């Protein structure tokens, strides 16, 4: 899954050896995770601070989630909202407020504007956010987010380019990890979908870890390889297609460690790429990350990250990926434990009858 998310770094206070003075760290920021992993239309974003901030130093910019094939922002990106402050209050579709105690802020989006269900966006808390002593972050703090409406029954058949999709994404905390899934996605006319994906690795160190180019990837067939099995629904709304998955847990073996992502959910919008093929643009959220090292485990807060999935022609697809209704593990010999009810009674029969 191509989601290159920039989660905030963790800061720790330390003593200055020369004078035994206590270092006064700048405030840290945490986007409060919404119930279910994605923001419903009409629900404000809440940012919590680790200490009281100077409201005049809270400045935010909202960007569309436009990235290149390596997950980096395109150079020509234009902000949807530029440098909105508490003093301005309302900036187009966005209203900014900081609580009286200076410990949190709310961002309220117009339901019929940027707050409507749609593609993912990026929140940038600009450098300069400071506490009452003037200690400021000195850096951008980014969060990926997306608004959605409640799932419902489609009244028309859902069209989708079934087949192999390369999904790339990354988390940066507690340790950097790129998630690449070489996946088979099948969708019924009702909108019900199934996804079976295997970890993909770059063929060579010459290629970026988050590459989405199929010729640069292979399915990890070692004991460090892993798979993911996802169910969900694509709904139609005003001629557009929105995807939402059921929460799952994903385990990532990492050189003797295991990274567990709890309540992983994928929300996205299905669009057409330049070649007229389907592409998924959205966010991947998780309620908690657990780092397991032997008998020790450490929990970290969850979050969300940008994700995209690109359709791959059968002739270009890396060999050995899982195939729904045929081979759920492919050549993966590491972690492959399909749920007993995957893809579900009647799914394959319904898909074959399309």
C-alpha cells in the first residue's frame, strides 16, 4: 500500500550536563483518532497538545494528497487552505479554534466543501507552534486524514477493474516500516470486495523501498514474508466510488521483531488513472501498534497514513502473489493464515458468475 505517512516524532526531556538545567521541550501534537478509524462527515478534527500552547502560534495548512510514485508530495502541489490561524478563525471551508486551556485545538470543515466524503487530505501543523515560554517545534507536523459517510446498500451494480494491485504504504513509528502488498482484488456487483495480498520487496537496493513499479518488485517467499486478507465494501455515491474495509490485524515480521497493527482499516476513493484503469487513493488507519521483541511487547498509539493502490496488467504482475478463489498464499512460506471464512460462502460463485 502506497501510503507514505509522516507521523510526529517523540520528544523526551533531558538534562543539560553543564548546568544541570532541565531542558524545556517544545509542545508535541497528536491528532485524536476518530471512532472506527476515519472521520465521518460533520465530525471536527481534534488535536491534543502535551502542554499549554500559545494560540497565536498555531497555524495549519491543508493539502490534497497528491504524491508521486515514490510517495513524495508533487512539487506543484497547491494548498486547499493556506496558513489558517486562530486570529483568522475561518479560512474558506475550515474553521480553526484553540481551547481556552491551550491544551487542544479543533478543526471544523464545511460539510458541503472540504468536509464532504472524498479523497484523502494532509494536515500540516506549520513550524513555530510554541508553549507559553516560547519553545517551538521548529518543524512541520503532518497527518493524513479523510472524511467518509456511512456504508449503505448500492442500488446500481459497482464496476471495478478486478485483478492485481500494488499497494504501498509506510509507518514511521515506533520503527520505520514500508508496507508493500502485491494483491489480488475482486469485487462483486453488489460492492462487496475481497483483497488477498503478499508482502512485496524491491528486487534490488537500486530501487526505493516504496516502489510501486511491478518490474522492481518480487513476492517475499522467505520466512519473513507475510500476507493480509481483507474484506470490505465499495459504495456508489453521486457517480463516485468509495471503498471501506472491515478491521483486521496485520503482523509484520521485522528481522527478529514483530510489528502488530491492530484494527487496520482501509478507506479510499476509486478513481481512474491516466490509462483509464482503476486506482485507489485513501488512508489506512490502525488503532494501536505493538512492537514485540521476544517475550517483551510495547504498545504505541495508532494513527493513519496515506495509501494508494495501482492496477497492474496481468503480463506485468510479479509471480507468486495470492489469488482469491484459487491460491490464497501464493509462494509465501512465512506468515500466511487466511481466516477460515475467507473469502466467504458464495463469494467465489458470485464472482465467477459476473
